C-alpha cells in the first residue's frame, strides 16, 4: 500500500506539471488524456483501490486503518 501511494503521488505531481501550462478547457483534457503520467495515475489509483478493498475484506478495520497512513 505505501508503494502504491507513493507511485500515485509521484504520478499526480508529474501529470499536474505536464498540464500546468494549459488553460482549463477541452485542450487541457486532451493534454491529460495523452499524458503518460496521467494514465499511470489512473492505473495506480485503480490498483490502490483494489488493494484497499482486499485489505478491508481480509483484516479487522482497526488493524487495516493503520495501513492507510
């Protein structure tokens, strides 16, 4: 979980920097769709969510919550 969180945060930073020079609008979305960091961001988010759901299904909530930090 911590590695997925780290990868997610790095991808978010890089995707934001890649789209930072464009005004918000259709062109901005086009830049994000074509940005490999934004694509990685979505992939890491999905993997993190799946891992969290497995953790919640297998562990007590009190023990699983400490993994989220």
